[in-house]
C-alpha cells in the first residue's frame, strides 16, 4: 500500500511539472509572436565634391608690431602708460631727462642770434660800400670783400639754423610717443635707468595693432603645390565688401574654432633650399581683441577638392583590426557585411570611401549590434544629421 501511495505521488508531481513546462513554453511563444519587429535606421550613401583640409601650426603677430625706441641717450624720467593697456596714436609713453638737450637748444639759439647779428652787419657794410664802388670811391676788392662777408654770414646763419633744428629734434625725442594705436607690452626699462645706448635698453617696448592679426607658418613643397593648384582651379570668392577671402579657420590651443574667417595675404618669394618649406601668412579680423601676438594656433585650409567623393557617416562604419566594413541593406531588407577602403582624409563626421560603396546604396546607421550577415530586417530610411552645419 505504501508503494502504491508513493507511485501516485510521483505521478502527480510529474504531471504538475509537465503542465508548468507546457504553459511556460506556450507563454514564450505567444510573447514572441506578439512582439513587433524593430525598424532598423538605414541611410543612403551620398556622393559630392569633398573639400580636403589640412591644419598648419603657426604663430600670431600683430598686423603692425612697432618697436618703441629711445632715439636719444639719457636717464628715463617717466613712464606714462599701464603695461598691457590700449594706447592711442600720439599718446605719451616715456620721457627721457631733457635738461642737457634743453641746454643745447638754448646755446644754439644764442649762436643763431650771433650769426644773425653778423649777417646784419655784413649786409649794412655791403649796402654802404656798393654805392661808393659805383662811384669808384672804393676799390673793387673792397666791394668783393664786403660781398664775401655777407655771403659767409648768410651761410653761418643757415648752419646755425640747421644745428638748432637738429637740437630741437633731439629735444623732441626725449618725449617718446606711440606711433600707432594698439596694445602696448611690458616695459624693458624702469624710471632712472640710462637708456638709448648699448648695452643699456634701446628698444623700450612694442606696440601692436591687433584689430586684425597675422598668423605666419611654413608649409612643405608638396602642400604648397596642392594649395597652389587648388587656388588656381578655385578662384577666391567675393565677400560682401568686395574683398577676396579664402575662408580659413583658426583653431586655438584648446581646440576651439575662432568665429571669424581669415584669408591668405602673403606668400614668400621662394622655397627655403635648406628646409624645403615656404613661409605663408594669413590674416584674421580681431576687433574683440581675443587674440594676442605670440599665441600659437592652427590654420585650417582647404588644399584640394575630391570630385564625386563617396561619403558615409563615421558611426555607420565598423572597425576591426584595421579593417573597415559596413552593413549594406538591399531593397528586400537582407543584410550583408561589406568591406570598404577609406581615404586618408575625413570630412566633418563622415568618412571618405575610396572603394566598396556607390551612391544610393543603403547602409545600417544605428543598431549595428542588432544585425548580422544574411539577416532580413525591417528598416526605415533616415537622413543622417551631421553635427556640423551642412554637408
């Protein structure tokens, strides 16, 4: 009886377990049947002319960097500006002790006065002798001597005036004024120092005009040739103020891009035979005064145009051990993984494809982990939204 009881219990337990398994399997099948198939976003491969850019590292200079020199020797008497501040054209910057120069001017004024008195005397003597000579009351040699005295006196006056003028100019040099409006730097001399003669300071400061700035950098011969060909084949566009512009970007040390475009304004006459590089200068507006001379920055320039370049979003590309591929979807939704070859250059957030794709083909844009080779998917075509303006 006990044996029959245990057999009955085992049969009951087995029946319960089998029932639960069947219910579970049926539930899963029902759940799978009711889940909708997710649409995979795909985008079309685009073809367009692609500008290729390159960054060149350069240094910033003011449009005008004018050294402030002491053109006379003496002790620095005054500094009349705040270092690093804006200065106006004609603003007083430094004064050199003027006493010795003022004394020189006073002395030369006295010498000029003496020369003018001598000239007056010589003119009077000539005026007195000339009528007498006409009457043969004095000899011709007396007349010639009077004329010579008068001519010599005139020369002395002219020389005295010239010396006085030079002395006055040197006195004026004791007041050192800004030749341009701009930003002045750190002073190289302090009040009380002797300036104007080596080894003492001669260049006291520098004033830079920075309402626009120059960036100078070197490029190699290959980049120069690419840039030159691009410039020949793509003439500069006309801006609203009829100035031709190159639309260069300036990239700061923190990788931010300056919000004003620049243009080339200087190309050196020759390639350096030692380095194989050539100097180029670009100009950028700087009305806000954000950029200062001495900064390092990168100039980004278009160096060529790739005609009919094939572009794919970078997020759609799979990279594995240096090989690149994409998931291509045909019109029936069948997925195939295709190897592609990329160009050396990128364009914004796209890859430029050299081989493996053609215009209009559809590739998986998102959900790459959800698809596999040979799978048939439900898809929807979407427009890839670049984080940059335009494509």
